[in-house]
C-alpha cells in the first residue's frame, strides 16, 4: 500500500530558528495536508495543498506541493515555544471516493526558549 | 460550532468487555472516519462513512463495528475488547473528500 516517509522524526531547536520538514511518497498524491497535534489533543489542520507546485502560507507556516506530486514540504519561520507538538503530513491519492488519507509518522518538534 | 466532539475522553476496560465510542459533528459533513493512533504507527483508518446509513472498512477494521444512523453521529463499537485495542481513538469528518477535521480523541486502555 501507499506509504509516506516523513523526516526528520524529531527536531530540537532554539526559539527564533526556522524549521523545515518534508514528506515523500512512492506514489502520486492529488492533495497534501499538514496537521499539528498538541499533547493530548486531536490533529488540527494547518495547510491544504491541491496543485503540484502550489505554495501556501498560514502565518509563519509555509507549505509546498512538490512538482513531482510525490512530496511536500513544511517550513516554520521564527519558531516560538507554542510551536511545540507533532506535525503530520497526509496525502490523498486520486480515485479515492471517500477521501482516504495516508499519514506520515510525524515530526516531533521541541522548541527551547 | 463545537466542530467534532467525542465521548468519553478516557475509558478503562477489562478484556472481553464491550463499549461504544460516540462521535458527533455539527458541520453538516457527509464523510466521517474513525482512526486509531499508536506510538510509531501514525494514524490508521478503522472504518469510515460517506453518508447517513453507510459504513465501510478501512485499514484495520477487525474487532470493531460502526454505525451511522444519523448524519451527525458516527459510533464505534468494541464487542469484546482486547489489550491490543489499547490506543487513542480519533474521529474525523469532512465535507466530501477534502480536508478532514479531527475530534479531541478518546484514550482507551484495555487490561
């Protein structure tokens, strides 16, 4: 089945630093989504991408839909302590009638003040 | 709007007991999903529904049943709980097959 490789698995950064993470797939996706999960909470949608090459921002977050449609990237600029959490990518392949999402394993982000 | 809500938030079961998890959404979404989240495994789809009265199996359906009698509710049942079902369960909903919105989760421990 489809798999997503998300990297890095974890990151320890200083407040103010920029963060980059990515997801790669062996197959093509038509939609890429990025979620953030705080401890003890459900995933919250950050950004949705629908076209290859698309670059979308949400505040300090910027995500890109890779040209090959097999990857996506998330950047966080000027990190702050509340950015701490687990970031998940999710992809939706074409032809799925019920919106099946394949999730990455997550990137655990720790921000030191 | 409350979005997606789940009850209960925590539950401890003994092996062989049964229980039902309730998911409710007030966004008039057609699609609803049940996932489980385990350490190192990410989110895995258990069952899903594309509309009132419909249900279908996801990746890991064994040991679970679901019902969607009303559009806003999606129930997940465990008929005979096993320790392997210890997990965090998330419900999600979406307007057609686009972005999914998640509930806060139910933490289930089976002893």
